[in-house]
């Protein structure tokens, strides 16, 4: 039996035990790796199955993946600034160019190692409570007032739409690091599964953490 099969079975049993005991599950990431994605997928599928809400899996997994990508990118941006690769964090064109340069497999790995050394983690929490399920993604860089305001405005604007294509046509974001569509996709997806868009929040402690949270009411 190949090693990976043995490892897979071990993690699945661990996750299953935690899910069956309704324990909080946390994944700690420094980069985006297939292995971790598999574990996160497995945990989410098991939790939703247990609540007979397997129908929520695809949209919630897409949202979780997007929030992880944003968190890992924000940590990488901090490293790029600390390393002096980004010389002017207020120059959106430079920031976008540099962030995009680390968004390939090889650089993500390299930045994952650096992120670990600098304790810039991304934590994914799955909290299955009796009446709700909370997904929280936390990364180690605070948001300043200006960024938080920009993010909250985009979330609120997206809440008026049911399609990201329509949102994008009417609200392009020239200074987003990617397409600037992730947050709107989360809003549109959670609306599509009848969850109030206000159940998606982004906040910061202003010191060393940014929190992205989705609260899923469960009957
Ligand atoms: N966890 C976070 N920490 C810091 N900034 C964030 C975080 N999440 C989002 N942002 C900021 O919000 C902006 C918009 O996020 P959004 O996911 O909509 O777009 P994007 O990630 O730039 O592009 P896309 O998701 O389309 O690839 C980001 O460019 C980034 O500046
Ligand atoms: Mg994004």
C-alpha cells in the first residue's frame, strides 16, 4: 500500500472522530496545498452530511477556498512588503504585479515556507454548533481602516446582485489584487443557498488578525 493511502486513512479517522463528537476542527495552513485541501473538503463534507445538509457542500467549499486564498495572499503581501519586494504598498499597480508573481505553484510553496518562519498562518475553523455551523478563516495580518472599508463596501454592493458577472460589469475593482471577484462570489453563493448576506463578515482586531466568517443557520 502506498504511504499516501495509509496517511489518508489516518486523517479521515481523526476528522471523523472530531465530527462525530461535534468538536471544533482547525486547519493551519501556510500555503495552498492539495493535501490540506483534501482534508478540509473531507471535514466539511462529513459535518454537512451529519446535519443532512450535503446540498450545501459545493457552495460552502467554494466560499472556504476563496477565503483561504485571500488570507494566504494577504500574508504573502505582508512578506513581500517586509522583504522590500513591494517598495510602495500604496501603489496598487506594484502591489498587484508582485502579488501575482507569487501566485504560481512554485512561489506559493516558497512563500509557504517563509510564512511559517514568520508565523504568518492561515487558520480555518469549522465550528458545528446545535443551531448553526460557523466557518472562520483567520490570517495574521490586520486590515487598516481603509482596506476594511473597501472590503465592507464591496460586500454590501455585491449583496444587491444575484450574479457575479453582472456585479463585475457594473463594479470593476481596478486595485484588487486578483479579479476582485472573490468576496462578491462568496456573497452571491451564500445568497443562493438562502443565507442572509450579513452572515458573511470580514473584521480585524487591528493588531495581528483578520477574520472572515460565514455563519450557516441549521435547523
Ligand atoms: N484576509 C484578507 N486580508 C487582507 N485583505 C484582504 C483579505 N481578503 C480580501 N482582502 C482584500 O480585498 C480585496 C478583494 O478581495 P476579493 O477576493 O474580492 O478579490 P481578489 O482576491 O483581489 O481577486 P479574486 O478573488 O477575484 O482572485 C483583495 O484584493 C484584498 O486587497
Ligand atoms: Mg479573492
